[in-house]
């Protein structure tokens, strides 16, 4: 029995709550996972898991072993990387989750550079605009935007960007000019269902909130982009979401005299795990990408416990 591999397999089973989910993440068959856990229990002469119709949960001994094994493997990985030196690069698999549009526009085009620096590393990116369970999905680091509500996760703020009311020149030509937030009532708003339909503005210390409406509501940022670019209306979005179009003039900002709350980009790490070198270096890489010149970006770094 490869004790190190057996420990890693057991950790994955506890994290996912099932043999089948662990097998999928490890890229092996479920029988191989079951055999590995059985050999580990035989070696330790103790039951590590309680099997029921509701799934798998660790026994008291299993929970103690899980916590120590997890720390031991993470320490071993860090020690190996330190011994090899920074030039050796990262290896193994890195699982990242990110919003689809943000990753497509800002991260994936830059990945060749990161992968060239780490030829032994495999990166798997889960593209989903929704918040996912990082532990259950085996994610090492997640890129999330906005306010974080997960009180158990550890997050690092890596960028702050601007938000604007955006539309195409063609739409504005037909729909008319906006001079104040009150004019939004006369316009067709494209609503992003993951955000409130009340838009708040600030000017000279005065706050104004406007309830917008429109005939189109979309659940993903890609749909929001497509609708705006089809001249269907205006929307409120991060400047990151329309970066290429803002640069080439296909989309323009309106109501620029009125400011909107900025948006934060976070690197979020799974609760209860030590931050791995792979996750930390990927967060550093994303931060370097977001430091590229952008008129509405203000880059910050801060380690926080999310509240």
C-alpha cells in the first residue's frame, strides 16, 4: 500500500462525502478508491468511515486522522516545493473556479504564460457564475467578485474595479441621452438576475437609488453581454465584463458624473485547508494580470477572514 496515496485518497473521500465523487476528482475508478480506503483501515486497524444511505462520514478516529493527514500532506507538498526551489515550478493538478465571462476575457488568454512557467502543472477551470461548494468540488482556489457572505472561507482581495452603466452607441442613438439616473425610467434595462434591480448612485455626497425595469432578464454574464451588444438596452456591469468593447468603443459609459459602488475581486480558498503553494501562486498570477493598465482598476491586496 502506498500510504501517502492512501492518505490523499481518504482526504478526498471525506471532502466529497462519497467514493464516487472522490473517484471522479482523482480520475480513477470507484473500486480503486474503495480498495485504498479498505487497505488504509486494515493498516491502521481502525474504522475510519461510517457508511450509511446518507453517504460517508468519518468516525471520531477518522476525523482525527483526516485532520492530521491533511496537514501532513500539505506540509509535505510545501516542503517538496521548497526543496526543489522556485525554478522547479509547480506540479500536479490545480482546480480553479471562476465566473465564465471574467475567466474568458481576463484569465484564460493569459494562461499560456502561467503554464509555460510550470510545465508539470495541469489546470482545470470550473466556469460557473454561481457560487459553488469549494470543498465538495475539490477546488483549490476560486475567483469571486462582489461581497462575500461565506463566513468560513479565507479570502484575499486581489483587485478592485469600477462599475458603470453601459450601452452601445446604436442603442443610445435610438433611445435618447441620459442626463441623470431618473432618466433610466425611460430606458430599457437588461437585468442581471444575480444582482438587485435597484441601482444606487452617488454624486457630491448625495445618494440616489433607482428601480429599473426591462423586458429581458438573464441569469449569466454571457447573456448580459450578448444582449447589450445586440443593442437591446443598457445595463450596469463591471468594467471588466466589457473591457474589450470599452476599449474599442463598441460600448460606452453613460451617467459618468454619477459614481457607482466599486466591485472587488477575491481569491477564495476552501475552509479548513491550508492554502497550497499552487493556489497561492495562481492568486499571485491573477493579481499580476489585473495590474495591467486599466482606467477603472485600483489594485489592492489584503488577507482577510470573510465576514
